[in-house]
C-alpha cells in the first residue's frame, strides 16, 4: 500500500505504542523529528497515533507538543488492548478477546488512513496494529528501547521491515534471520532535553544560591514506593549533604513529607508529586540522579550527562529488563546500581559519599554523556522512516 506520489499531497504516517509513558514519549520524539524532516524537504505530514483506548495514552499523546508548539500527533485512535503475559492466568483467556478486538479496530483504522509506514514503539497495544499493517502490506518499523527485547517486540519483529534498537548488544537476543533486520539507532529522547537549561531548573525549584549539590530523586510518573521509603528513612542525612528534589508520584504524596526535618535543613527538601514540562530543566540542574532503570529515564540522564544511582525494579511483575538496563550503565561507569540487600540506607550513603566528591561526579558525568555522543536517535530514526517513505513514492 503506497501513499500518493504528488509532492503537494499530505504524507500520512501511523504510530503505535502505549501502556506507559516509556512506550509513548520516545515515539513522540520521533514524530517531532519526522515532522521537522518533512518540512525541511518541502513536505507536509499527518501523524496518526494508535494507542490504548483506556489508560494514559490519549492524554499524553494529545497534549504533547514539539519545540515549535505544534502537536506531536494530529490524530489519536484508541483500540482495546489485552496484555500478553508470560505466566498462566485466567485473564490471558479473557484478554484474547481484547486482542482480537484490537486487531479488528486497528485493521480498519489503517485501511482508512492508508499510511506510508507504521512505526511501533512497543507495548501490548502495538501488536494488533503491526499484524494489521503486515496484512495490508504497510511497511512496519519497530523500536525496542530496553537492553533485552520484550515479548511485544519479539512478536512485532515478525511483521517488521526493520528492527531498531537502543543497545548494540540487543541484537544477539533476536533470531539469526531477524538479526539481518536490526539497526542500532539509540533511544529517542524528546528534543526538549537537548535544549534543557540548568538555570531555568534552579529558578523553577526556587534555588537562588546553590550551596550544596542537587540530588534529584525520581521513580517514574507514578513514583516508586521503594525509592521513596529509602529517601524518607535517610532524609535528614540527605538534606545535610544535598538539596533534595523528590518526585514522589501523585499517589505517594504521603511519602514526601519533610516537616519532621530540623529547621536548619528543611529548606533543602523539595518534594513534588509530579514534574512534567519542567522535567528537562530540573534534570539539567541536578548533580546526581536517583532513579529506577527504565530505558527512557536512563537515556535522558545520559543526554544531560548525569551520574546516576539506580534502583531497578526487580522480582514478580517484571521480566528483568530494568536490571539489564542498569547493569549496562553500571558497566560503563555511568551509574552505580543498588539491588537486593544493597537497597538500604547504609549502602546509599556509601555511594552518595563518593559522589559528593566533585572529581568522582565529573568522571561519572563524562561516562554518562559519552553513551549518547553518537548523534540524536530521534533524528536518526526520522531519517530512516523518511527515506522509506520517499522510496515508496518513487516505486509508484
């Protein structure tokens, strides 16, 4: 299925992915770069996003704007989404109906849109659109942000013309046949992180004079109770050594209390339920970041050259992807990983005491930034997609 070859026509591109911000924000970064690429070549495009009909997908996609203030996606289509579990559950049976409904919905959406290409950012919701696109002979490009590919990516790879990955080592986890389709592009980070300002971040936080290093604690948009508890257990020590900026998560505001602190350090604790528009600037002014090990957060920190203390999500309910991501950054001496029995106040203080030394922080920061020194992934992916679109028009 090809798009109209008339140079004045609108090129329609479909994106899919969702369930978490980690499957949406990188895709939106690619959408912004693709729109810019098209304009540079005198073309106009429409971005159509296929996401989960329930949850956060619609809200994130519809309110996100690129640097020029233009919405990242022009249209959002919600489809039913079932979860693909690796373990036995009766809900697997029920979700088969959702998956089938999602396939039917996405098939007819794609049939109506007739996009030049479908770009998948993963998540369970992306599987039906990728299958539908394959049946309609629409080229599929899928991106995996984590060190090890998730189940959705493994399924989508069967429909994909190209499989794009963030880590070169990820290639080995695919079959010999699929490895031929793998391209290492890096993980797309929103353009606002490349223009983030430490000065704006300090202003937003109300820090007129930076008397101590800034420690930014984040656990994702929903927060992380394990990290929050670790902070609260050691809050006075942290505030005596750092200015602590703590994103607690909207549901965990009870874990962001600093009222019990001694008066002389209360001003060094700055809790926030959630930081959205100001996030790049806040991260830019941080000297150390404590975080989970979701791929997006790691690469955002890398772009800004931030030393990290990582507490990856482990145990039931995870496939181990955060541990793999964290270990990679640890091996590059860009982060220190705390897991298992090391997730404790004693170990946290030991690590942060080292990072209080400016020369140690500088080395970690340099290693972190070097991991993102090979170009801007969102632009790389946009160029790959645009080249495919132009190739499709030429073949008409």
